[in-house]
């Protein structure tokens, strides 16, 4: 058992992280590379980033010791159904010197597993987008939202950014002087806090600044909302409360009211110390007062743990999880 190694990868749109560890929980190596999601970057680039992260994690490890691996990424089902993406990942795996099988799981499952070893529960993720999933026997079951910026992702970073721009446009339409948050949004988008003598000119400039860039980039305005909410700015505070209500409602679509299983919070907006994380914790605590509330941790380590669970020589998965994710 001591010679057995597992590897895990947490593949995102902006970064790819890999971890190699023993079944005793010893971390043997880590690797980091650029975004590796084939949906965002194409199969070839994604595979190249995957290989870079793997090679770094295995720099001091004989690849023949690796008995299993797990890759966690968004849109796993679509990728598994795409022969080009699967072939590119297979090649990267082989080029890293690995001959063992690997599994591909959705990033929501990996986030859940980074927060708890309990096989049944709920995961809520809010970053650029937002998604909720029920986990049954450490497999994704029912899912709510995750519909993308055009149709859903309510309460996400994109949602916060878009709503902040809408509040700015409402101020300008009504000829109101923008407040602290909307002034910050105006400055970020147009480079100036000044409102034109004819406010409609500033409206047009704001709309042009937004539509010239991909819509999802509105998520870059979310930190402005968070910062303003920390300072108690009324518009930002209201947006945070509304976002938290949306996220809790997403959980409520698929989680029974009487459930006592864990809820894991993931994504940058909920794992950092943000007003949204505080508000969501309050909403979840009110709706499911008996549910343990956990925070997602190292996704690559969680992916490696999922790989280890499939090996017969791992007799105590919960103990390994506790070593990888000690309770603060």
C-alpha cells in the first residue's frame, strides 16, 4: 500500500492543478498550468495544459507507481461524449508516463468531495457562474441552475456584475447622481466617473463598453459589489442579499426541507470571507438548521481522494480524507 500513488486534477477555465499522493495521505508533488477545459480552450490546448500540470506533479514520482487517477472539470459529460477531447486527454495521460485508468467527474462532485467525506449531501458553487447539485453515494444526482449567464446562474459573479450595471443605468435614466457602487462601476467600464450633461450619452457609452466585450466578462465587476457591501453601501448590500436568496432558492429546488446531510459551499464567492458567503451561510442555516455546513478545499487533492476510493487497498477512505482535509 505504501508504494501506491494516486493523482488528481482540478481542471478549470483559468487554471489546471494536479496532485500526486500516497494512500497514507503523503503529498508527493503538485503541478499547476493554464486553463484546461476543452469547452473553453479546445481539446489540444486543454490536453497540453493537463500534461504540463501532470509532469510537474510527477517530477519526483515514478509514474508506474500511480494506480489510479481522477480528472475533475466542468462539463464532464460533454467532454466524455466528444471523441476528440477524450483522445487528447488519453494522449496527455500516456505522455505523462501513466498507464493506469483515470475517471472524469464534474467539478461539482470534486468540490463536494473537498468539503466532506460523507457520501450524500449537497454542493452549492458560486463563482463566475452558479450551480447546485445533490450528491448520492459520491455521485452527482439532481442538479439545479448552472444554466449559464444567458438563462440562469442566479446569484453568481456574472449576476452581481450585470445587476450592478443595471442599477447604474437606472440611476442615469432617472437623472440621479450615481452612488458609491454605481460610480465605481461607471469608472471601471468607461474610465471616468463623470456623467455627461446629457445622461443618455453616458448610458450609451456604458452600454457600448459592455457590449464590446464577451458578456461573461461582467463577472469582473463582482468584486466591486463585494467591496462596496463590506463598506455597507446600500445598493451593494441589497444585491448581496438578493444573490444569497437566489442561491438558497437554487438549493431548495433539489434539497428536501428535512435534509440533515452536509452542505458544501464552493466557488470563489463562497469560499472566501465575503459578504455573500456570510449571507448564504445564514440562509442555509435558517432553512436547514441541522445540516453541517462545510467549505470546499483543494480540488486536486479531492480528485486524488476520489481516485483512491476506487482501490481495494484503501481500507479507510474517511481517515484518508481527514488527513488531507483536517478540520480547522
